[in-house]
């Protein structure tokens, strides 16, 4: 502890920040860090580890579903796999990846010396490994881990849930605390730490989309905390929030959950919009078409996200007036989203396009995310949703927007900024393999699921009727291929981190613009110690 | 960013202060982990040793808060913070309070949904006639829900008496705190101590009366956490509010000690301001509680 005591006085060694030296020693560098770039790297590495963990669970699911009948796992374990796969991918993979990108890029992009509250930034990150240890621990407890789906609907999560549910509840609380602190940091950094001359309407779109995402996070993560708390008291303390016998209502759980859940969906896609809005102009060698409309579209999507939650609940017996209200509000979201897709295409129109790997992922994002958006529109139509509800059509829809949407944009961002982070270019040959394998396999994996759903195959069931056998086998093959393809990405990242490959210049992309390209690659440990003047 | 540019900048007082490494966040993360693990296992398993884990985690958190805030206060008093830093703190605190508002909104939302929708539907309102007929035909929808569909009975807490007194106490405490705040801004330290001390005292009285109310509810009125949706919403809303009053009182007490040590100046007293905002927020939550839980 003696060395720690010397470190944590903070004041005496404040001269430290004026050097570019990294702290020595693993513990001091990574565990005690207040550096936004180190914390960003930690977030990104953690999220990748979680992506592979959640991916392994998806492999179990697809292996079980390869053939009809129960093959490999017990139904209860299958349910735990679908549940924990969802929880890990949402809270452990996609969200931390975006927070990692925000940490790395926002201070650099807006000319700030670091995040506004650097110590809290460290705390936000280091809560996460503990939270996910708790979550994964439940799988080894008596009675197993959470098996009620990542949406933990009551009474599955109250009356019929395993003993470990309390651990799940507190793990979610920790994730929420981490997310809220991370989001507060992002907002304060953007509002308060912009360099002189960096006006709001000059902000890179990635920064804008994150500003709005952070607002959504602070608004809805506490509601999730409320929902899990009511689940906890219903299960262990005799309350009946979600039990009609005591005057409550299981449907009320769904209202509270989706009031969190739908903005959460946009939390997982708005930063993607920012990433794509950075990459498309770079490789089109044209400025982004319709910058202001992009900002307003993002804000509109965020505003509407609070008015559409019950489109997840069309079959619960709501009054028709409510169903119609939520149907029309949902459809309204396609307008600002359409603006975005139009602007990206218009940016590429008559541009001098080149197809480096970030651009390939970005274009794939636009096409595949739009497919996911269209299936979302189909789901928004109340009467037909009665047919699609809880089928593989829904699974296909949200995996198109989350895997070939959010995850593809994270891949695009990684390839785009890896040279800036590590100082080395990625292995282009392997990266192209990664892209094409991912692109083909993701469609083999998720596209046939639309047909399975339309034909009536329910989700979250370990067995299925015989007529679904062939399509499920194809889907599983796509799943294994997609999972294996991500190992190529692992190799690419490790090669960059270990300094194998071509040295990256300060601005490896000809058409790139922004403050991050005006500093050497890799970015120095401390940047913008003096705020740059933005003209 | 050449190093010479950085050295020049170190002379400027306006530079944003970026702290070097700190042990406190990881201590806080470990503390939270132990608290979460202890609480969860205690609830799920009931074994007493887990309550010790919870307690141990809480001790670590208190230790962390002392160390962390200690660092921040030292940094502030040595003049490392600029006006920009002050704004970061203010904005951070505002957004934290906004997150707290949303947390309470979840429980108020549950209360409103139950009152306006769930309970009337169980009584057959709208097109729910068959629900009523098939599930609990005897059930009559009314609020406060003193008889649940499955027949649990309880009594409703009247708003006169203790709750009304507590409302007055909290309202007065907001005034005394504001008085202390204004005095601090004018540099009158004695009045600051008086205002702040009175607020802490009122906070403690509020909590004592609330405990009194709970004992009364449990022992004489048959109103418990498990007596149907009325008891659920009553105890979770007032309980979480009470936790916030407890936290607020501790915060104000720490501020009181800091005022005694001569910590704040009329120009720079973010800590005081943050504690004061928090207290006023807790006060507003109580007013909503008083109207929607007790009176209506």
C-alpha cells in the first residue's frame, strides 16, 4: 500500500500530467488510471472479451437448434444461455464498446485534455468486471442462472425464477451505476470541455450522437433499476407489483421494462450513426451531406423513443386506442431514420469512393441496418404483429439491427481508428477476410430466420417442429461461421497491438477530417493539454 | 502537441486539472462488489455471514468516500481547480439528480399505473368484465386498496398527524438550508452554521418520526410491505425517500463539519451547493409523495 499512498495523494505529483510518460507498472497504469485513452482501451478490450463470451453462448444455442429434438443441453440450461447471451451482448459487449469509443475519441475530437471527471471514469469502468463476474457466477449456483429471458418478464423472473435471481438483480444495479456515471461524464465533457471555437454545430456527429445517447442513458437506466428492484421485492419481500392477486399486474412489468427498453435500443444504435457519419464522408472524399438534418434527426429519434415502448406489447390486451397510438408513433421513427440513410447515400453520391475495410463495414451497415429497419416497420403494424410476435421474425429483426447494425459499426470504428490507437495499420488481407466472412455468414445466420418466424417458429424454445429442420441447420451453419469469423478479428487486433504491420501515419485516410488526425499515430498519452483553437 | 507547448501551458492557471492515478475508484469498485454480493446472497440464501459481507463492503465504501473527497477537497483548497472545473462538478451533480428523479419516476409510474389501470381493470372496468368475473368476482376496485383481490386487508395511512408534521418539517428544513446558503454567500459564517445545523436537526427529527410512523403502521394498522399494492407502493416510495433523507442528512452533517473547519468561501463552495441541491430535490420528492401517496 505504500506506493499506492504515494500515488493517491494526487496533489503532490500533479506535475505528472505535463509529461508524456505513461505510469510504470501494470497496476498503476491500468487499475489506477485516470487517462481517457487507457480507460477507453480497457472498455474496448473488456467488451471484446464479453462479445466472445456471449458469442460462445450463442454457439451453444445454435448447436442445440441444429437439429430438432433435445440434443446437447437441458431446456433449463438452454434458457439460461438465451438469457445470459442477451444480457451479456447488450450490457457487456455493445454498450461498453460504445463507451470505450466515446472515451477514446470524444476528448480527442473536441480538443479536451481528458474526460471531465477522470477518476469517476475509472470507477465506471472497473465496476463492470465485478458486475459481470456476479452475472456469470449465477450460472454455477444451485438452480442455475437467470433463465427468464434478458427481458426478465414477471412472473418468470418473480414467481418461477431460480434462487440466484437476487444476484442477477444486484449485477444489473452495478451495470446501471456504471452506465449512469459513464453517461454523466460524456455529457459534461461535451458540454463543458470543448476547445474554444468548437461550437455545438461544429461537433463531429459521433460526438453529437453520443451526447444524445448519454442523455437517454441517464434518463432510462434508473428506470431499469426501479424495475429490477420491484422484481427483487416481489420475489423475496412479499410485494405484489406484478401479481394481480395483490392488486398488481404482470403487464405493468412490461410497461416499466420497455419504458427503459426502447430508449435502450436507441442507446445501442445512435453511436453507430455517429460512426457511420464519420466513415462514409472520409472514404467518399466529400463532406457529410446534411449535417444539421443529421443532428435534428438524431434528436428526434431520441425524443420519439420515449413514446413507443408499448409496441413490444401489442399482444398483451391493451386498449385499441393505445395500440394505435404506439403503432403510429413507431412508424414516425422511420422518418428521421430515413433522413439519415438518405444523407449517407447522398454523401456517397458522385464521391470518389474507395473501399478500405472501414468503408466496407460502413456500407454493409447501411444496407443491412436498413433491412432491419424495414422488418421493424413490419413489426410496428399492430395487426400483423400478432402473427410475428415472439417468433424468429423478431429475432431476425433485432439481430439485423444489433449485429449487422451496431456490431458492424463497432467493427468499422475499430478498423477506422486502430491505426490512431496503436500506431500500426491493420493487416488488410486478414481484415478483408474478416469482412467478407462476416458479411456472408451473418446473412446466412439471420436472413432465413425471417422465414422461420413467418412460418410460426417461436423464439426461446430449445426444440421445434420438424418442418423447420432444414432452415435451422442452415442458420446454425451460418452461426458457427460468423462466430469463427470473429476470431480473424481477434488476430487482426492482436497483431496491431503487438506492433506487427505497417507504421501508420498521422492521417492514414486521405479524406479524413477532424482533430484526431492532426496528432501523431499512436496518439500521445496526453493530448490537447492546451486546448487547440478551432477556426 | 510539442512538449514545449505543454510546458508553456503549465504556467496558465486556466488549464483544466486532470488528476493523476488514484487508488479510490478501484477501492470503490471492490466495495460495491462486496456490497452487491453480500446483499444478494443474504437475500437469496438468508445466511447471516453474507450480511457481514454487505457491512464490510459498506465500510470500504465509506473509507473510499473519505479518501476520494479528501483528495478533491485538498486539490480544491490548493487552487488547482478553475471555474471550468467548478462547472463540470455542477453539471455532473445536476445530471446525477436527474437520474434520481427518473428512479423515483419508476415507482411513481407503478403507483399511477396501478391506481389508474391495474386495479380498475381487476374490478371489471373497460372491456375487462370477464377478467373480473373469472378471477375475483367479489373484488371491488377502490383506492386506497385496503382489500386486495385475494382478500388481504389493511388500513390506509391518513395524511393528517405524523405525515403532515413531517411535511412541515421538511419544508422548514429547506428554508433553514437556504438561509444557511444565502448567509454563506454573504460571508456570515455564524448564520451559516445556524442554518445548516438546524437543517441537520430537522432531518433527524423527520427520520425519527418516519420510524415512528412505520412502527405504528406495522404494529397497529396492519399496514406492511406485503399487504397488497397499497402497502407495496407506500413502503417502497416512502422507504426510498427515507433512504435519500438519511443520505442527505449525512451529506449536510459532513458539510456542517466542513463549515466548522472554515472550508467554504462566498465565491467557491460547490460542495455546499451540491448538498443543498440534493436536499431540495429530496424535499420536492416528499411533496409529490405527500400529495400522491398520502392525500389523493
